[in-house]
């Protein structure tokens, strides 16, 4: 039995986490959930954004499944996602994007895995503002150590999963220092993995190439903010935000969550697609060594995806979140 911290999150979070729990329980997954929340919901209830009980649970279990958490734009609290990623050095944000039979897309044959550095760079949100001058400065802190860790992780993943190529997306032509750190780190990692092809692309060209010919990419590694943007772009290549999964991985802890956010526009209406979080849950099962169980659930999901009418509206269907989950449960072998 695995004890897993479950963070339902905000917006559509509770609906999709419930769907995943139902599917896992119907599949007989040996998982005991320890439910702990964070964010707006807990703040409204208890005045705490990240309760100590959540941190205790994470530190004890070291594996979590997490729903999305709302981060208000402008003044407001610092992102809880960033706080957790930095506090526990979850330096790898792993986001696969794959075209799947039944999910409509303009493309075929897309099968890439994005490795986004998850703790440094502009996305850290370290900023100062001088009101008198009307100037803000945002810090793009990149470290040699952080660059080495994420680049090495991308190559190690490629080697372990029989992938052939790693592409670094960067802006080293303009960011001569920060960009070069990642480039040097990747070149260094590449020498350790001579069987893997290494190439680098400047980020703007990378965006064009991804939209034009995404099937050429295999493993992609990049810095935090570029990775945030590229992963939503990659979602668009394979059916949208409702279907792409992710994992925040460190050497001592892993938090699995979808790429998408709390989707306030559809929250509480039973419209949310649970596939993205379910696939994140499948990544979690693989992480726990429950490979056969993950494959069994994935088969039921893939079969259901071929029946559009049983899927949620974003996939062209009419089913609610829970009806979709029930269809997947009905196909569990
Ligand atoms: P979003 O990803 O929540 O939504 C973008 C669009 O995709 C919306 O139209 C939404 O309805 C749709 N969508 C997203 N997930 C879906 C699903 N499972 N099924 C069907 N449609 C889905 O991005 P947005 O609106 O920019 O952000 C909303 C909030 O979420 C913000 O506060 C943001 O900071 C937060 N956020 C949190 C993340 C996390 O906790 N990891 C990640 C991304 C955003
Ligand atoms: Mg994002």
C-alpha cells in the first residue's frame, strides 16, 4: 500500500481529483490518499495558504497528486506551485505530449517529452520595483548547478527510455551569460551520453519548428519560463490542455499534476476533462513501480477516448467529468 498526499486544489481541481480517485479505486490501486489542501480554499477557511499539515504530509509520503491552484495576477500571494517546487527542489518539470488515437489534432506522430527547469530563471518571480523611476527589474537567476541538474536529467531520461535525441531550447544569442550556462551544461551532459544526439535551437525558431513539424522532436530541455510557455504550446499540438500530464520531480520528492490551471471559466460545472490529471496519476503509478496497473488504466482510457460521445466537451463529446470517469471504469479489464 502506498500512502499518497492528495491536494485537490482550486477551480476544477476537486472535480478532476475526484474522477481520478474513483478510477484508481475501481482499478483496485493499492493507494491510501492523505488529503491536504493549499491555496485560496484553505486561506478562506483557516487563513493559511500552505498549512503545516500539508508540508508534514509531503515530507512523510514524498509522493503527491495535485490539482491546480489559482495564482491571482498582480498583487496577491506568491504562487504556491513555485513555493513547493523551490522548497523541495523539484527541479525537473516533466511534461510529455503525444498524439493519441481518438483525440483530434492537426498533427500525427507527435511524441515528445519536455524537461523544464523548475526552480530558477525569470519564472521565480524575483522582482523589484522602483516607484520613483517607474522601473521594474525581474531577476533571471540561472545557476551552473541547476543547469547541470536539469540537462543531465533530460539525457538520463532519454537514455533510460530509448529516446534518440535531446533538443535544448534557449536564447543564448541574446542572454550571453544565462543562456550559455544551459548550453554549456547540455554540451557537458551530451558527452556522458554519446548514443544520444544533441542539438540546440533558439527559442523563437523552436516555436516555429514545433508548430510546423513537431514530430521531429524527442526530448526537449529548456529553462523555466520558456518551458511554461512551450508546454502549453505542446498541449495545443496534441489535443489541448485537457489531456497533457506532468510531474515535478526532485531527488527526494515528486508531485504529479496536470499542465493546465484551475480553469475558473468552467469550474463547478462538470465540464472539466479529467484526462490530464489521470495521465499525471499514471506517471505517478510508474514512479511507484506500479507499471502493470498504470498500463491497465491507460488501456481503458485510450479505449474510451476512441468514443468521442463519452468524452468531455473539449474533446467534442457531451459527457460530464464523472460520466467520462464512469466510462473509463466500465472499460477496466
Ligand atoms: P487554465 O489552464 O486554467 O485554462 C486555460 C483554458 O483551458 C481555459 O479555457 C480552460 O477552460 C481550459 N482548460 C484547462 N484545463 C482544462 C480541462 N481539464 N478540461 C477542459 N478544459 C480545460 O489557464 P488560465 O485560465 O490561464 O489560469 C487559471 C488559473 O490557474 C490561474 O490562476 C493560474 O495561475 C493557475 N494555474 C495553475 C497551475 C497549477 O496549479 N499547476 C498551472 C497553470 C495555471
Ligand atoms: Mg503553465
